[in-house]
């Protein structure tokens, strides 16, 4: 299962979108009101293998994740995955695709999950909260990048 949300078109450049992610330690809590903490675990860089930690509240639940960048394509793709192998079985990766859109670029966020239809139905409220959170992140990214 893939949860996917695309931001509204953002009047900016792919380099500025990458810069947004590079500045995450200072911008994380402004990006979404449910973002609580972001910390680099390695020297800050958008590069494969670099680890970071973040906390956010989604659907009333506190989520804590340690992840590492797994694939970077400058100007087009940022991918990361949990560092804990057991957790990665359920959540193999999260991606941000940057693509040309009318008057700028759009960012499509994808959360790849390994769950079946019964688990999806049992967790439907949480999955809807995650989708809503992703949609709000795209809207807020647009606002922050166009204001800067």
C-alpha cells in the first residue's frame, strides 16, 4: 500500500526544495503544527546513509522515528527509511518526488507500507490522519517556500 499526496504547485526551484529539507532542523516545527522535534544524528547533509530523528503527533499518537537517507537524486528525489530493520519490514521507505508543475514544482510524498487489506481497514482512522497530515505538509511547504 502506498499513501500518496501531492503539494499544490510551488513557485520555486528544485534546489530551494532540497534546501528546505537541508534546513529541517530549523524549519521542522514551522512546517506542521504537529511536528515536535527534529535532530540530525550525523553531520547534516542530504546524502545516502545520513541519519536523522524526528517526532510528530498524528491522529493523537506520538510517533518517534530514526531514519536514514537511502536514495538521493538531486533536484528530483529524496528517499529515506527507518534504521530499525524490523520497523522497515512494515515501512520500507518514504519518498519525496519533485516534479515540474504549472508555475513551478510539485512535491509528491509517498509512504510505502506493507500491510494487507484487513490491517488497512482496522487502521483506517490512523491512515486517514496520516493522509491529512501529508496533505497539510504539502500546503505548508508551499506557504513556507513561497514566503521565503
